[in-house]
């Protein structure tokens, strides 16, 4: 005649939570902050990791840089037959082929380099003229200091406009006021439309831009300066025809870089008789990105471990305390005739509801805190699903285990033992 | 051990007695020392008795009552309950025995402070699996019987000691048990209230219930029909209708 069913026991567990309002609230609070802090800390850590990786990515760690190189034997010939036209280097077709055949390519940026004397007002400076497209500024992303960047419309209209770098502008004594003024390159006049920052501390890292670059629309460059580069010296005259000086290939991710490089190399070898190109990968950047990722994985792992430990100990303490406090109550229930499993089931319901309920509130709290941090302190935060699952399952698990453990232990005691505790 | 002859004879004695103790020993480990709370106690109790267990503090009288109430198990010896050896019973069986056959009244009441008077009284009924309506009906009747029917929605902390003990007695009676165990039921009460509680217990005994009561007060023991005097875990003296 053991008439007691499970349902009334579960209901009793639930009403018991309401009876002990303060204790339930405090217990739940322990779980709420346990879960919330883990989620929030991981979000901050992930944000910092993301930021660091983005910074490296901005430097171009997922770029492959192809450059035209004068083939050695051709150079030797050029000296002998001084007036011969020398054709070499990357072709317009190469860019199209890469874009169409190599997997993982986001975009390609063609560039033609020429050295020209630049004259702005009374200042004169030897500049590297980069004939390129608007995409250059997406791949080599630098802050715009004044004016605007080149646009696809400049390209279509073959506009005679140019963008200076910060160092170039400084050497030409140009500034914000220079926007709209005229820069003479060779015999052509260009309107200065913008100034961008250039890579800092050039030399250490491989970057596509140089100190004294001036960017013009590629089609304008071809139209005004032609494709033939003529170099005259006292004894000889050499003419070179190079379609593209450089192609920057942006890959989807750093992991696409190495396979992409191999694919491009294989393709170029098929179409180029001579080895008139070079393939560069900013390896240092790539390695740096990998190292940073590894470092942050370590940091995130420690953050997760420490905050789970701290949160877990908090939950454990409050559960142990609040259930151990009820040992006498368990003794009374046992003396009256409750079976061990009745006690365990009642406390299972109570601790489950408190742990899971607290866990859910904790997830909400943990998701709101990073938003506030981003909003108030401007720190980037990223909430990943794994952090929610990790924080919830471990915290709720600890709550249930350490809520159930003392209840089970008290139920195992002889009732007289449990009654004696107060 | 006292030998197999006793063990064989015990069930025969148990037919006459509801409860039969044979050479019961209870040892506690206190630090390095072993303390014999009970050092071989044997007696039987017939249905309908009112037994006072007396002795100075430390004589083992509470330990004896706890063993009689199946809250504790003897270290050695036998305890026959309606012809069954308690040592052979599972924990669930002992729980069920307490649930259906025993009612407890403690010196410090042992009410659950978070529950109302009505909920405390209903607790044994809850574990018996009675419906809410049945519980409610029984609680009203019991509360009226012990005179706390105007306090049903109060918490134990809001009641006087006497009222609390009445609630505890109502709870002990909820499962309509044939045996009531009372451990110093008047220990925390004043003289007038003690008398009321004792007359309540006397009435319950007159209804045919067996009452086993621990006390160290001579006048409280006077309400009982039989008494056992303990000293140092052994029976010193037995008076009244008790099988030794």
C-alpha cells in the first residue's frame, strides 16, 4: 500500500521552492551569476580575439601578391640589343583566370606601377604612381584622412584624379587644403581628391603600399602614360611592355592562402613560358595570425576554466549550504515514513528547477552584459553558441549534483542521525 | 550472541507482545572510545500498554525509544515487530512501518517550520498518498481533536509550546497508528500544559493505542500503567504489565 505517486511529490518540490522564497532566490542567484559571468567573460574574450585577428587581417594576412619580374635572360639580351621591345610580366588575362578558376578567391586587385616625377605647387617628389581600381582600397584598407577614395566612376570616366598617401602628402607639403589642387605627374595634371594613411613602419611586414604612393585610376594611367615603359640611359635605350605590375589576390580566409597560392602557381606556369612573375605571401602576417589565434585560444580556455571553476564553486557552496541546512527536515520526513527515494525525488525537482531556472536567467544576463560593455566601453564582444551551452550545462549540472548530493546523503542517514542535526 | 535457543523462542513470545526486544545492544563510537548506550536489554510490550521508560540522562532511554520507533537499528540483539525481525527488514519496509503503524511525539516537537499547521499535520497522509480532499478532511478532524483547529493556517513559530506539541500529536495521530512513541513529550512545557498533553495521551491509550513514553519526571511517569527503569544501558527495574 505505497500509494504515493510521483506527481504529488514533484508538486511538493515546486511548492517548496515558493515556501522558501529567500533561500530559493539566493540559490538561484548563485546559478544566475555563475552562468552569466561565464557567458559574459567568454564574450569579452572572444571579442578581443576577434579584434586582434581582424587587425592582422587588415594588414593583409589573407592576401597573395603576384608581381611581374623581368626574367634574367631577357634582361641580359636587353642590354645587348638596346632597342628591342621587352614583353614580360603578368597579363590582364591572368587576373581573369585567377578570378574564375582558383577556389576561395574573394577579389583581385590589378595594379600598374610607374615612377614619375610629381610636382605640387613648388614641391617636387619622385613618386610611385599606382594605376589601380577602387578595389585597392578594400584590400589595402587604410584610414582615409581627407577627401575621398578612387571610385569605379573615376575608372569608367578615365578621370584624371589621384589619391596621395600621408607621407607623400607631407613631403609635398600637402594637407587638407590640398584637396582639389592639381598634381603634375610627368606631363599630365591630376586633381588631388583624397589622402590616405599609409602602412606604418614599412620594412618589417610585407605590405603592398609604399610611403610615397600616388593612386590613379588604372585606365587613366594606360591612356595617359601608355603601357610601354621607356628607359633611356647614356648608352642604350630599353623599352619594356608590362601589362600588370602586380595582382593582389584576396582569399576568403588565411587557411585558403596556401592552397590558393599553389593553384595560382600551377596556373601561371601553364600560361607563362618564362618565369616572369613572383608569388609572395605575407608569411609573417600569416604566421602571426595563427600565433595570435593560438594565444587567444589559450586565453579563452583559461577564462572559461577559471570562470566555470569560480561560478561552479559558488553554485556548489550555496547548494550544499541550503540543502545541508535542511537535514533535520529530511530527518522529520523520514521519521514520519518518507522513503529515501521520496526525499531524493523531492530535492531533485527542487534543485532542477532552481538550477535550470537560474541557468536560463543567467544566459539572458550573460547575453545582456556584453551588449552593455560594447555600448558603454566600446569593447567588442562576441557571444558564441558554445559558450552558452558550456556555461549552462556545467553550471546547471553542478547545481543539480551538489543540490542532490547532500539530500541523498541526509536520506541515507538513519532518521535519528538526521533529526539530531540542526 | 545470546544463542539460538532464544532466537527460536522469540517469535512465540512475540505473538503475545507487539514489540519484543531480545538482548538489544547499541554501541556508539565516540572518538576513540566505544560507548554502550544499551548493553543488552530484553522485554516485550503488549498491545494497549502505556509504558514509561525512565532513567537519568545518559541511561540510554532515548536510544531505546529510537530503536523501538525504527529510527535507529540495534548494534546487536533482536527486535521483533509483529513477529518479524527488524534486522531483516529493508529501509523501505521500515519507512512503511513508521508510515502506517507508528506516531512520534518529540520533546522539541520537530515540526517543519516552513509548513503551516495544517500541512504539518497532513504530512503522513501525503506520504500515504491520500488525495488533497481526504487529507483536508482528516486534518480538520485531528486539529479539532487536539484543539488547534483555529490555528491551521499559522506557522509553528507563531504558536505556543503547548500548541506546537498538540500539532505534533495531531500529526502523530494522522495515520491512526496502533503505537505512539513519545520522547519527553512534556520536556519543553510548563506544568499546566504538561498535564493537558498527558491527559491527551491517556485518552489515546484508553482508545486502545499502545504508548511508549520516555521521561525522567516521576509525576509524568505516573500517568503510565507500567514503567522500566534504565541505568547505564541496562534495565534496573520493571514495574507493571511488562514481559521481561
